[in-house]
């Protein structure tokens, strides 16, 4: 195995292997961040027939005897596809799967890891049970066919909101942090203090417009502020390239500016369409999934409206 080092990460050039990957699904781009930690970078585009619902970053944490996999992909087939690349990194079995939130592209691959213990936040576990079949229907619609073997599988172990739980799993020191509503109501952030790495799911994205559809914008800004105090030097987003603390700050500031502009427009009695005309959206308009900007404005507008009722009179 040959390593090409850069300031951000290590690109791993993997030798040919007898384990066959699914030719219908794009290959991940693999980055080694430390002796234990590898990122499987997936495509940026939304689920479609070309990517077969593979559109996320999955993180491989190699323990003493097994693997902790953070996020399992958008179907049973995608999970199996990721498993082939895990085996190219290490022969150790996947003993734990961590789900960062309840959006189907991040957890519908859980079924591919039948012997693993699944971990999430309590809210994510509840939302998987309540909305899992809706996410499966959406994924099948977007890829254009049924997804055999795919079904919602909720967590075996779940952590409560606004809690941090530190433990050692298979020789790896891990902090499971449930920050409260950010990208969703049940995000789970994985911190590896010894590696100075944070794995954030869609609380962080890079090269993609952040999606507020199920989010809590003001709380999200606070989560990013707190994330920057964890002492990490590398941050794994749910989509896009691994980020630096400066890039996390940039995302935080972009979300804060967007919300501030929407809130000011609401206070001035403007409609959503009038507010959109006042915002500088040039940076987000160039990114993948810029179509979510309208939904983001609507969510931020509703938050600004709700905040106005809570403000001192």
C-alpha cells in the first residue's frame, strides 16, 4: 500500500483486490486521516440512477479487533458496496455502525452489516422507526427501481439529546455528542479526541448547500460554534471534502449571514420572495444542490417568525 501525503489527509492508493465491488455504484475516493481513520468519499449529487443512492461520506475507524463505521449509505446494496472497500482497508469485521442522523442516504445501508451493533441518538432512533419507510420510498423513486433487502433498521444503542458520552470502544477513545437540533432534530457528532478528528454527518457539508429542511438554523449556528472548541484539526462532513477549522468557520458564518438576512427581512415586513432578492446567494448558487435555497429561506423565515413571538415586548 502506497501513501501520498498532503497537508490535509493521505490519499490511499489501494492495490487490486479479489473482493468485487458493485459496478453499478461509483467507487469511493479513499482518504487516510490517521493510522486508524479512513474516509470513503461518495458522490456529491443527490440520489439518482447513476449513483444508485450512494451520495455520502462514510468513515472507517479501525479498532483493535474490528471496525466502527460511521454512516452506512442509502440502501442495502450501497452498504454492501461500502463493505467491500472496508475490507480493502482491513480484514477486521464491522462490529459497530454509527448513524449520524435519520435521513435515508446515511442509514438505509445498516442492513448490510447484520452482525454489527447500531448506534445513534435517541431522536434519530425514534425518527427511523417513524419515517423509515418514507425515506425508503424516496430513495427507490430517486434511483428508479426497488431496492431489494433494504429496510429501515433503527439503532440498538441510543444517546439522549444535549449529552456527551465518552467511552473506549475496541481501543478507540470516542465521544458521542448529541448537540440538539441542527441539521435535524437528532444529529449525532462523533469526536475522536486522540486523533483530533470530528465526524459530523450533515451538520457539516462541503461543496454542497446545507439543507435546512428538517433543521433548526439558530441552534445549528451554536452547534458549529461549539464544534470549533473541540480541539479538532480535521472535520469529516456528511458530503464533500474533509474540512479544516477555517472551513467550518466559513460554513458557520455563511449560515449565520443567511439567517440574519432573512430575520431582518421578516422584521421589515418583507415577503420571502422580497427577502430572497436582498440576499447575496452567489456563493451557494454555485454549489451542488443549490435548489434547496428556496426551502432554506422558508425554514429560516419560519424560525424568524417564531423567534418574534418569544422576543421581549
